């Protein structure tokens, strides 16, 4: 799955990004991938300006964007250094998107699944209890779209992501909605590894259908349990294909 697909799911539409954003994204990808290592110095303004064919003011603006995301630290007299990963704003949409451009580490995948296990079962329960008729309809539409797109890898992934987004929104908690990027990142990263063959989509659909049925029947306990069963299945499939996934 691609970085652009993540941005599409986040409804990041509008005019093309300016030069500073483009440069920040290129540097951000290199930092996230480890091409520019943590605690290392990046090139100075002059070299970056020449490399990307932009003015120094554009470079400075790009650096500011990455500083705001916790990736870089600028110190007068000692240059601009990549900060340790522990300082990165990992929930930032750009940082999550840039992870889609690299092969995810087992540790990163494990941590994303931990977040899903913490968030989504309760979100399903609340969606069953508090979701409006319109919100439940969105879940149903997304699930039906998954069934329709089951023979496509990318289209199925989009439908899958929309299904989980609909549940977060049906839970009627704006803080949960703000975390949907984590769910998108986890879904796209895991589907790329576990559903490389469209035929595997069929087994995933049954779990989503069970979650949807419990929510539409407003059975909060069943909705939570069915979501746990779905995430347990995802965890098992990741464990089977990602060496070191279960090692924290």
C-alpha cells in the first residue's frame, strides 16, 4: 500500500503541496526509512538547496516543518540533527504516511496492533450503543463494498479502511476520530503483508460481517468480542509472515 493511498483515506485533497512541503516529505521519508540515521547531521542549507533545486528559504521552511513533527533538532553552531525516534510525533499524519513508503519493522507493526487492540474493540461496543441509524448505514455500506471488492488488493484495502473508519465515527467520540490515522496506517501496513493474494480477502470478510451484524443489532458485548476476534485473527496472520513480530 502506498503513501498516497493513506493521504486519500485521510481526505487530504486540495491544491498540490508547495515546494517546502514537498522537500519536507522527501527528507521525512529518508528519516523514517533510516536512510538518514537517528542522531546524525543532515546536509546544510546550501547542499540541500542544490540537491532539490530550490531556494534556501524553501529549505528553511521545510526544516521548520520537520522540527515541528519532532524529527529534527536545529542548534546554532552545530547544525541540524535527526532526533531519536522516541521524540517523533508518531501520530502525525505525515509521519504515519511516510511509514507506508518503507518496509515496516516488526516492532512498528506490533505497536500498531497494540493500538488497534486498545482502541477498536471498545469503539465497536460504543458504535453499537450510541451509533445513529445513519452511522450504522455507513458501516453497512463499507462492509458491502468489501464484499464487492474482494478480488482486488488495493480496492479491498480502501473498503476495509472505510469500514473501520465508519465504526470509529459511529462511536460518537471525537477523540477516537482523531486517531483514525493510526488505524489506516496499521491496516495498510498489515494488508500489504497478509493479503498479497486477493483470495485471502474472503476469510477476512467473515470477521467484518460478524462485527457489522453485532453493531447493527446494537449488541455492545458481541460487537466488542467480534472485533477482538477479528484483531486476534489479524495478529495471528501477521505472526505467521513477519519474523520477530511477537517480540517486544
